């Protein structure tokens, strides 16, 4: 298989149900809605699809990935990693299970395509909270989304694929029910949903599981 697909694949990966774990997906969503890209650039919500992404990644000549990663930086930091450091970085410092498969997918995509992509860039966010099931991005993650989009614009411009700020509304790459606006407006509060667990039950379990 040759890299006969788009000149660049912009891919957001992660799980929007686990707070900052959804950073990559929300970046891809925002990028698609705020920027017009050349016809030879594809923007995709990769979610946690894992191996299902192999064909798309193998076909693309260049890869730009948004993700939540452990860069050993203060929580809330943004980092940009390029080239051969990307698969090593993702493999060595993962913050969730999907990143192990992402390293494997990059390697498999290169094998299928007969070599690495011309360019690969990871725009990573050091998560603040990934334990809030059903929660949205933390304020720190939300504040870094525009900076991540700016970094993506810079990368694509260097690749000769400059995006332009969209003057129209907007490409939606997300299913209707989990767009960020719908998700954030519709979810219950942490207290109502007990997303961290019921302290009364947790206290009992810590004393004697048999008593509950």
C-alpha cells in the first residue's frame, strides 16, 4: 500500500467521557469548525478507534495528531513533538490505554505504507484531570485548545498546506450528541452524577467490603 491518500491527516484521539482525556478529540472538532483547510487535508475524530485508524493513517502522507500525553510537564502544559520522537514519546509516557495502541498503529501504518510518513507531529496536552467520568475538559485544558489550534496552523503552513480562518459555519466532524457544546450543556453536575463515587459508600468499602 502506498501513501496515496490526503497530503495530511489531522487526527484527534482520546475519550471525551474522561475529562482531559478528550483533549485531542475536542481540538480536532474545534479545528474543523474554525478553519478551512485545503482539499488535500483531512480532519478526523479518531476517538478511541484504535486499529480502525490504520488504513487512514497509512494512506496519509503527513500526520498531525492532537492528544493528551504525559510529557513530564506541569499539568495544563502544551507540548509539540515531531518526527521519530512521536512513537517513542507516546510509547514511553502514556496516560491512558489508547496511547499504547496509538504507538502500535503508527508502526503498523508505516509498515503498510512501506515507510514512514513524510512528516509527523504530535500536539500534546499534559492532563489535569482524567478521573472525572462524564466530565468535560478542565479550565486548563480549555485554555490550551486555541494554542493547540495555532500550533496546528503553524505546522500545516510549514508543510505548504496553510489553513485559513473560516468565515462560515462550520464543518462538524462529531456525532450530534457528543459535540462539545451539546455534551457540556447537557451533562449533570458532578454532585448530581456522583462521577467521583458516593463518599458514604467509599468510606464503608475502605473499612469492610463485607459490610456493604
